[in-house]
C-alpha cells in the first residue's frame, strides 16, 4: 500500500512535482544545457556520474523542499545512488519532505497511427519490487501523441492503463503520461480525443483505485478539469513539453487544480560552473515561479 503521509502530500500538497528523470537518450542534451559538453566525459558511466551530480545539487538546494516541491521523479540510476550519504529516495523524503517517484518506461516505439507507444517493459515487475523496497511512492511512464488519431490515442491510453494496473499491483501509484506534442496543427482536436479516452478508462477502474495523470498544457484553459475532479485521480500534473518556463507557467496558471511537473523548464538557467550561492539563488527563483503558477489556478 502507498505511504499514507506521502499520499496526502501528493493529493493535497501546495506545490509541484519536479521531473529529474532524464534518461540515456536525453541526458547529453540536459548536460549540454547545464554547461557540460559531451567532450567533458567519456562513456555512459561518466555521463551518468555528471547528471547525478547535477540532480544531487538540485535536491540539496535550500529551496528544494516539501514546502514548494511535493514530489520528484527519478531516473532508475538516481534511485540506485545516494544523495548526501543516503539512498536518493530516502534522502528526498526524510531530509527534504519530497515524495519520490520513479520513471519506469524504456522509451518509445517508432510512430504508428499518429502516436508513439511505449516499448515493452519485460522487467517491470522486478523494477517495481525494487522501487517499493527503496521507498518509492509511484512511477511515471510516457507515451507521445503526434496527431488527432482516435484509434492511435485509444491505443496509447489503453496501454498506459494496462501497465498502470500492473504497477498498482505493487502498491505504487502510476503517473500516466500521454504527452501531446505541442507543435502539431491539430493539438486541440487531439486533446478532445484524449480527454474522452482517459475519462473512459478512469471510469472503468475499480472503485477506490487512484492514479495520477501527467498531461501537456492544453489549448483551452481547464480542458482537463473533468479529470482533475475525477474520484480515481489523485493529482493531475503538467509537463512543460518544450514550452519556455515563462510560457509553461502562463498556461499553467489558467488551469485550475493542475500543478507543474517540469523537467527542462526546471533546470533552465542552471550551470555547472555557477557558485553554490548563484546556483541556489537561480533554482530558488525557478522553484518560486513554478510554485506560484501551480497554486494560482
């Protein structure tokens, strides 16, 4: 069963969820934005050492705490490492009051029918068992919608909920993330189809079951309000999806009951060569702005 104190923090906490879960494919870009070029490391091991150092620095910043950051999504290698001498998930909850989540998907299939489904996850049960033992509260998995394809969107949502039920069986709360690409011409139409599909699958869940949703900020304010209000939804969070932090915050403010779960928009402006004082000042201002947008709705 999920930790009840953590469940209450996520359900009612006055803050947002930080996404610190860049995987192997997105790590070089995240490091480059952080001022660490690919020439600064050789091989995956060194690359992951550097991204862990960045994540640790963020997690230890004075303003990165449960007053404004209610949760954090971790990459598997982050879960397996330590922050300030403690296992990462333990450190986040015990030292910062931040609820730990784990990214569990293995990336995306090639596009078909306007969407990119998740690749198979043959080791998911083993990973969920390990996550539960590490004190992880929930999981996150991402699919992508590139067109307003009713059949494609249904396939994405059905896959997300099917795997979500598997995760629920381990006592973890799944964050279901069917991302809509922000640059597509038929984004609003895709969002209408997505709302219908997600609501249908939520309605079919057994009574008392709760999941979380992570959604692209919609074209129409409060488009997803029926999902925010759904009894099977613990919390709806929003991804920044390529919007600048300013634009993501602006959109977020217009959507009542949805809080941020930003990745790139969270680390915007941070640099490896900043002094600790400057780094902490920058991440503090970022946390303040994302928190303000999250609680404005």
